[in-house]
């Protein structure tokens, strides 16, 4: 089923892994109402980040994505930087307190 009313979802501080992240990312590809998603302080690694980045290429409603305090590295950061080249709706992306170094940060420049 597709939800047609939910605009904000906060699942921060749980134990959501890349498997859960992949499911959320799949849903984002077709969801047209969710504007804010908080998955901070979970157990999401680069695979999950890559799935979200891919979803952002087609999603046209999400304005805020919080993936702070996960396990995302430079690889995930690079995927997000690529996705942001085509996404025109995301206004806030929080990747704070992950494993991103200067190399990953440079991808956003």
C-alpha cells in the first residue's frame, strides 16, 4: 500500500540497518507526500546510503533527510553528492557524526 498523508517520519535512535534503509529508499522512489525523514543514530552503512542516494534521483517531495550518527563513509558521501546534482527538492541533508573524511566532504564542493 502507498501512504498518501504522512509528511514526517522520525525513526531516530533505533537499530535500523542497511536492510531497513533499503526498504525505506525503495518506498521513497514512489512516495509523493513524505517531506522529512529522520533515521539518525541507527546502524546504516554505505550500502544503505547508496540506496537513499539512488532514491533521491527520482524523489520529488523529500525536503529533509537526517542520517547523522550512522556508519556512512566517503563512499556514501560521494553517492549523495552525485544524487544532489539531479535532485531539486532536498533542502537539508544531515550526515554529521558519520565516518566521512575530507575526501568525502570534498565531493560536495
